[in-house]
C-alpha cells in the first residue's frame, strides 16, 4: 500500500426502497459485508430518520464501514475505509450491490495519507 489507507466511495442506484429504509435489515447486511471483506467488527450504530432514510456506521479494526440512504431516491452511499491490505473491499462492494438490489453502481478509491508526502517509505 502506498498510502496509510484507502477510502472506497460506493454509489448504489435504484436500490430496493424497503431494504434501504430499514435500519435493522441494513445493519445485518452491512455486518455481513464486513465479514465478506474479512474485516473485524468492533461496534455498529444504525439510525432510522423520520420520515425516511438510514445512517449506519460499523467500526472495524481496519477502520470503518458507513452507509447513508435516501429511500425516496432509491439511493445509498457507502464509505469503506481501510488501513489494511488484507481487507477485501471489492468483495464487500459486490455483496452490497447484490443485497441492496442496486440496478446501477460504481465505486471510487481514494488514497488517504499518501506515504510519499508523509516522508514514509
């Protein structure tokens, strides 16, 4: 890894509206995504907003998984952050895409703390 961490920004469009508006189901799905990625879960917190939407964060030893949903747009934004080369974020991405029934999706990887700028070799 040429950075201290990798931040994966996932866009999930045309998701199942009922799934992404249910904090209990989303927490189960996100915990399974962490498992699929070989992440070690520390703690999770999920919250349903009124009238709709969910925000959830799973703290993992490797950093975190977070989700923010807009059921009125069938959209979910997911952030995966890892400081471990062993965490398989692509497996988590594919799992979430399938489980949330996204018709369209994409992800962007952003390097955080690039070592060359920190003087780390």
